[in-house]
C-alpha cells in the first residue's frame, strides 16, 4: 500500500505575508499608473497648445503666397510694358 502524498502546507502566517507583499506591489503599480496618467494629461495640454499655435501661424501665413503671385504678375506686366514700349 502506498502512502498518499500529503501535499504542501502553507501556514496562515505565510499566506498573510504573501498577501501583504501582493498588496504592496499593487499599490506601487497603482501609484506608477497615476503618474503616467498625470503625464498623459500634461502631454495632451501641450499638444493642444501646439495645435493652437500652429493654426495661428497657418492663418497668418496665407498672404505670403498671394504677395508672391502679385509680385510675379507685376514683374511680368512691367516686362511686357517695357517690351511693347520700345
């Protein structure tokens, strides 16, 4: 006859110690996640600020190509007038 395997015995003190260790690990992870979420909020604010600044720059830049076209047309007209005036 074989003796059944008694298995592994874990004392209540060992179980308590393990649960406390897990609780501390979860608390550390939670604090790190809070920090990451705070950084994400800050990054979203910075991105929104950058977007607003870029939009402002884009709005103020539209006259430059128009002025270039007008200067080109004026130069072409001046050149055509000088050719026809001879």
